[in-house]
C-alpha cells in the first residue's frame, strides 16, 4: 500500500515531522497523491487526455473528508 503513494510522498517538500501522525504532512501527501494520480491518468490514457484537451471531459481530483462527508475538489 505504501509503495503506491511513495511518488506522492517524495514530491512533498516539508521540513517538519514527515510521519503519519502529523496531520499537516498527511494532508499534503494526500493532495500530492491526487495530483500524481491525475498526471498518471493523463499519461497512461491518451484517449482521456485527448478528450480533456478537446473539452469533452474534465479530469478532476478531490479529497473526501470522512469526518464531515464533504469533498474538497482540487483545481
């Protein structure tokens, strides 16, 4: 499981505590993972990438907050 998010963790620039107990760091990694996943979708699916470029679809990322039930969509 951790192997799957390693690229996202490595992209985060953070000088503080880089452990899972640090909520700020975890949130940064979560956002990084969403961005990385969107990059992977575009890189691995030329059809979806082309459809997005032509305005037929929008590839959007979001983070679900389990406490509030709300989704924070990312740009």
